[in-house]
């Protein structure tokens, strides 16, 4: 299929690197302090759940705005490391080393690198980022589901990420990251849905190394 539609247009240029689709419209105006307090508590619980992940391995399905999907395996290890290993036939790899996200395109032998803090994924991976400060809870209509939208108003060029958590006693903090939607500064949207979560698995640091395809290797 033309190398999976040229690997979903090189994974949405990574800036839109992953998203969800569940945020049901704009947030409601909250007049009751008790509701506001409950929402603040949910934000704190969700952020704590994120920070409570030591390691995670999960399957993912990534969908671009045109509805094209590819799958793979996500591996996370705190602080800030992540690997998106795409399905067979997709010559791309995305790796985060705690400081930057690197997209390696083995088909054309190119490497692109972005500071983690400049990506929507910074909310997931940057341990220094005050997620709660920039998070806004969105209504879901389900008490078992929490939707958080994270956007730095001082840096709209970094994009927006909306994360969906579901209550799960087996997950850190009792909340499991189910999916997310990333929207970059060009309004390109990518959705990522996770399944088969495995927490606390042994993850070797070599998992976040990669082979440089460029003729002259400089890392």
C-alpha cells in the first residue's frame, strides 16, 4: 500500500505525533465550587498516574486525520524515554531519550530531532513539565473516564494533547492511559489508542538506542 501511504505521511511529521478522539466538545463553565474542586482532584490524580509509570509496554494503533491507521508497540521508561516500534513494512522508528524525540526514516536515510518540550508529547514525557498547570479537564459523560487537555498558552506552537484515562485498579494510581489525540500548530491531528498494557516490565536502556542510517553517523 505504497509503504503504508508513505508511512502515514511520515507519521504526521511527528509534531502531531499521536492523539485520541473522545473530548466531547468545549468545557462547560463551572459555577459550583464543589465541581471545580472535584475536577482539580481528577487532574491531580491523572498527572500522578502518569508520573507513577516506571515502565510500560503496550500495543498501539495510530490514526491520522484522513482515517489511515498503522500499528506497533510502544515502550516507555521513566524519566522521559519512549520508543514507537512500527509494524513490519513501515521503515520508521520514533525514539525519545528524555531530552528529544528522534524520528529515523530508514527508507530515505534521514534523521529528524525535536526537543521533547516542543512537542505535544512533552506532557507525557517531560518530567519537568508542570502538566497540572496547563491541564484542563474536558467533560466525558462517564464517571470512569477522565479527559485532560494540555496546552501551554505561552507556546501555542507546541500544539495540544488531549489524554484519556480510564479507571483501572491494576494501573498506577488506579488510572490507565487509554489513548490520546495530538494536534500540532498546523492543526494536523493524530490519534493513538493503547491496548494490552504491561506495567513494571523489565526494559533495557538499549531499547532507546537506534541505528543511524546516514552515511556519516553523528549522534
